[in-house]
C-alpha cells in the first residue's frame, strides 16, 4: 500500500515524465508515459477511499502535483495549437480513429 507522500510523489514524477515525453515530440514516448501515470493516479484514488488527507500536512505534495499538471496542460495546449496550424482539418475522431480511413471507406462504398 502506498502512503500519502509517496502517492503524491508518484503522480508528480509520472506527470513530469509525461511532460518530457510531450516535449520530445515522440508519440510512442507519450503513450509509454500514460501507463505509469494511470498507476500513480490509482494510488491517489486508493488513498482517497481511506479518508481525506489533511491538505496543510500534504501541501508540498499537492503543490508538486499541481505544478506538474499545469506543465502537462500547457504542453498539451501548445501541441493542440501547433496541430491546428500544421493540419487545419482534424485527422482523428474522439476515439483516436483516423478520419481519413473512415472517409476512404465511405468513398469506396459510394
């Protein structure tokens, strides 16, 4: 079982790893960073089921998570903006499927 400071540290490290993966521009690194983040977040969820941590006692851990999350959000927003500039038309739907593949299939049926 993960204790509270470790859970915050695990999420912070996982978010920083995701930020570094986003900075790399390599999709495979971004995807690889998602699994450790999921595991770390599950640790926090497990802690929340045990009762609410005292925010003053865990301020440093909470602030670390907030800072790392802000960095990931900023990088995600920048990536989205860049994608819109480079590719004005969406190429993937909300599930991650290629819209071009769907369009090609639809064109073939028509």
